[in-house]
C-alpha cells in the first residue's frame, strides 16, 4: 500500500516516538520515500526528556545536507501550534510547482501506536481517525482534504517491518506499545525497561515509588513496586507480571516522568553513556 501511495505524494510525514526516534523509524519508509522531503514528527515529546529531544532534532538536521529532512517535536497540549508549524513546513518543503487549485499531497506514516491518528485529528481539528493505546487501531487508508491549508492528507495503518533483527529495537518498541502484548514476553520487557530507567533516571524511579535507595537490579525494582502497589500472590510472593505492567504503563503515560530510552547515534549527553553501549 505504501509502495503504491508514496510516489504520488509531495511530502512524507513520518511520525516517530520522541522517546525512541530510531527504534520507531521504519526502514521500509526510508527506502520507499527515495529522497522525497520528509518531516520527522517527534510525537509524545511532552513525555520525553527535553535535553535528549533537542539532541535528536540536531541529529536529524545534520543528517540531511540538502535540508530534505526536518524534525519537529510535537505535543498534544499544543495542538494549534503543532498544526500551524507542520502545515507550514509541508508547504515550504514541497518541490512540485504550485498552480491554481493544486494541493500539497502529504502522506502520514509510522509504526503502530506512535501517534499518527492523534496527529491527523490535530491537523483536521476534528476526530476523523480512531485513537487508542494499543497498536493496529487504523485499519485502512484514509484521506482528508484541508481546504484552507491547501493540503491533502493520506493516512495508512501503522506497519512494522517484517524482520526486526536488532533485539534492542524490539524491546524498545514493545516497551513503547508498538508490539501487541499477545506476541511479547511482557515480564522480559518490564525487566528491560527497569534496567534502562535505573541506569538513566534513578531519581525519577525513586520519587515515583517512594524508595529510599536505588534498587540494585531490575528484579529488585519490580519487587519494590509489587510490595508498594499490592501486587502480591498467595504465599506473599510478588506478582512480577502485575508489577511490570504498572512500570510499563506508567512509562507509557508519562506518570514515571519525562524519559527517553534512546539517544542519537554517537551522541553522549551530560557525560552519560549512550543507550547502545550501556544496555547490551
């Protein structure tokens, strides 16, 4: 579907999760767009670490020598600003000669549950796309005309590439909600998240769960969460699945704090190790 749609478009808007821009970028989209102007919308930026988001914006700007790729952090709390900035960018980046009645054709793509439908609704000012907290909400292609802006939007179901070879990418996508619970080992994903959060944001973890010291291991964090939130099975054993569900849910909703689980390639921030070198 994308292979048929993208060649006819003027601008590609790829919606990424600001907390994991690389993991949530579908390499199939990069291959299919073949140099077409692209706006990388960093959705959920209000849930991400603002310092790391700024680093990602700089990274995308540096990765495009001809200015054909631009990153735009967005927030659901600033809908009008998001709409104005994105439509202006699409108009400016359009390379096709303007003409009477000619609309800028924009396709919105992204992996499941990354925020595409929310963005569509923001741009149209009404609920034309279904929004949910699980992947696979959009079922088919949708097209919306924004007469006042001179833009035609095309939206497609979120797709993952057929084979995710990088295990870290798989875990990040699962942690963010792009992969259904039915096809992942949820406890392993929770442990993966716990390790990242303890390594990079220990103060947020301690504050959220009322801890006096940083747990020594991911398992110790899940035990602490289970005891404080009543996730106890018969015999007084902590229910790791329920404790993990709390941790993952509170990361996804932002209750845990503004957390990013992926740095730009070859970037170190505040003397910290990058994720790629610290969690293998």
